[in-house]
C-alpha cells in the first residue's frame, strides 16, 4: 500500500473503531430462563435455598451459619436494554448456629433477621439489585439490613445491626431444583469474601457473608442463568 493510500485509510479505521467501542461498552448482562433471554419488561418469579450447611455471616467475633428456608423475589430485563435487575422480597433464615460459641445466653435462640428500614421485606419493601458486567457477572444487592438477635419465647434482643450493599457473583448452572441445589448443579449466587463485599454496623465494624445461594424459577425445573445478550 502506498504511503498516500495508507494515510487516507487511517482516519477511516479510527472512525470505525470509535463506532464499535460504544456498542461493546454498553453490553450489559441479562437474565435467561431455560437458555432463552427473558423478554424485556417481563417479570419472572424466582426462589432460592442455601447450599448446606447454609450461609455464613462473620461478625461479633463469631461465624454465624444459617439455613435459608425462604428466599423469594423476581428477575427482570428492562425495556431500556440496560442490565437485568431483580428484587428480593422475602428472606428468612432458620437453624442459626455460631462458632466458636453463640453470642446469645443459654435458652435463647440465635437469629439473623432480614429487614429494610426496620420493616420486614415485602413486594413493596424489597432489596433491589442490578447485574454488574463481568467477568464474573455479579449481582449488586442494595439497601440490605441484617439484625443479629437473640430470641427467648418470642421476646427478641438485638445484639447488632448491619447495613449496606453486597455483590455476590452469579455462577450459572444446568438445573433448577432443590435436588440440583444439593448436587451442586444449580445456578448460584456465591458470596465469595472479599469479592462480594461486607456490611457495616453503626460503629463501623464489618460483617462478611460467605456461602452459596442456589436459585431457580417458580415453575419446577426452570433454570435461571445470566450472560451478556
């Protein structure tokens, strides 16, 4: 190629590269159901369960492990074409234990309670979250509020409260069932300390979650995954 022709082509290459860059930068992760992208604006109900022995929360000098027995919400791809988002509308932990020892007194039950604005989670008072481009793709869960409580015959004592944002990574699976959760083949939200972040109490002490939460669609066997469209 002659020098003159090369000089003429350089600006064209630059313009073409510049035109492609915004499209790449704007690629955002979306939610899929059974391998097919969920239609923009359509809301799909999902439920989750923790991978046994459960989710851990390190705080107050102990590691608290709880089984997630109820975790419900929805996933949606916005009509704007932006990143997929979801809402956690119910999150209940049970059978909490602590290592090396429970911070509660003898006869009291240790509990981790999920709230927002000191109120229970509901469809109108949810934890909002948005998918973050990867790799790995993460789910930014905001407005989280966790209370560490001791319960004795229905009377609760609050030991500490933690609030903030967490970003578990989403690891795609091939199944969407409780059996698949136990087998390790379901899609999971993995709290991978320190990547998923931490929560803070009023004194600035950190609380770190860890463990896996597997999830699937409301219809038996629905596999929910994430990827760029």
